[in-house]
C-alpha cells in the first residue's frame, strides 16, 4: 500500500516571455533569449527573488554560469531579502550554491553570519546546465539537496519557519554571467 502526496503548484517560471513574480534584490537582471540572467557585480553577491513566502516546498532551478570557474551560483530559500550582508547575501536565508570547478555549498545565514560545513567536491556537476533542487519540510525541518537528481546533502533546517525563494550569483570576473532556464516551486507536505 502506498500513497502519493499531491502538491499544489507554487509557481513555474519558464522565462520564455516574462519574469512574472520575480524582481531584483541587487544587481542588474534581464530577460533575454529565454533566460533570466545577470552579469553580476565584481566581488558581490547579486540576487533576484520570487514575490511570495513559502514554508514547505520543493524548489527547482535549472541554471548555469559562464566565464568563471570559481563563481558561485545557485538558489536561496527561507529568505528575507530586506537586510543584506556587506557582500550582498540575504542576512537571513539558506543558500545552495555550486561552481564550475565542481564544488557545492549548503549554508544558512542568520543575522548576517554564515554557518556552513564548507565546500564539497561533486563530480556530478557539469560545466554547463545544472538542475538544483531542494525539498524542505517545515514541520520537521528535514531538508534534502539535489544536484542533477542526485542527493548530495540532508540536514535539518528549522531556524526559519518560512521565507522567500530566489537565485543568486557571486562573481569575481567582469566577463562572466549567470543564466536561469527555469525555476519552479511546488508547495505541500
């Protein structure tokens, strides 16, 4: 006997004709050639947010960065983008970031202080498009992180009951960019 959990759709943003529900927090963002994209800002984290607040969800983003091996790019969740750190990270949020040098980071930022176990190597990352997914259950805090459908980390995150989701990019090379092919979020337990 098995049951299937049915999720109510939070949003699906294919970025083919618009970026409805999205707005910049920092940096310059534009919709061009079917991608939501930014060229970032040197030695800063630039980000864009989705307008709604969520607590229990599956959040998926297909993205890539070009022109920089160590520039981190990824997703933000359980965030409050009203206060930022000096480098532009949301002062209260959780981040899931990757690099083209095939490393990933999961971290939470509370009152501007980053808490993390550090960067981890993962050969399953591509120097091209990657799909990052996070499944978060607000009831017990269980949070699972996936890269290209492979689970890479599982932790309990119960410090933020809900928040906004977004995308972000830290770059240190003026000739680099980040592209978002799509972002989607399904709500539910």
